[in-house]
C-alpha cells in the first residue's frame, strides 16, 4: 500500500488518486516501458494489478501478455490464463463490445496454448452467443467474422478440417 507513495515521491508527481485506475495503469506502463523511469517489472506488475483490480480492462490484458511472454518474469501459463479471465471480467463490466470480443479471443488463445481445447471451445461458444445478442449490424458482422476466422484457423491447426470448413462457411 505504501508503494504508490514511494514512487510518487521518487518521481515528483502529484499524489495518486486511489480511486482512479487510469493513473495506476499509466504508472504501470511507465515502469514496463522505462518511460521517464528505470524499467522495473515488479513495479509495473504491482501497478497493473492495482489498476486491473479496480476494473481497468487494458491492465488485465497487459498482465496476461507479461506472463505469456515472460516480460521481466518467468513465463507462467497459469497466471497468463488468470489475467486473461480477469480481462474478460473487466471487459464485460465495462460493456465495451470491442474489448469483450478481444478479451474472449485472448482467453481462447491462452487456453489453446495449454491444449485446454474444451475450455477454449466453451469461451468461443460464449463469444458467439454474445455476438448474436448484439444489435449493431456492422459491428456484429465484423466481430462475428473475426471470431469465426480465428476459431476456424484454430480448428485447422488441430487437423479438424471439416469443422473448420463448417466454421468458415458460417462466416
């Protein structure tokens, strides 16, 4: 809990508003990228975690990527999936349809990398249900096409040619 105050003092910035997740997200980006500070993965993860826990959608996505790619930490597939799930939760709470679609695709990818095919398929089905409930025609078509192509490619990689063909036909 004292970490933000220490960094604020070191950086000479105004006190962090503890209710504004955007500030924690931006501080996390600064430490992740080394913008005006020395790169520090621990601080980046701490700030991104605070931001994500406060509902910041993008922070959860970045945390998933950090653990997927091992950026400043050991690669950790369990944490990658955990943060991808949090990304979906935060996206749904935000009601941002593009973020919801992107988050569910990221979660599918995270499951696929670990050969958790059933889980990936379940998320894909939930994504299709979500897309089907929306009314914005243009966005629905774009999202449906993106999700269908994404899933079809996964089916091809698994050698499921007939299912991939059916998926591509629906797109």
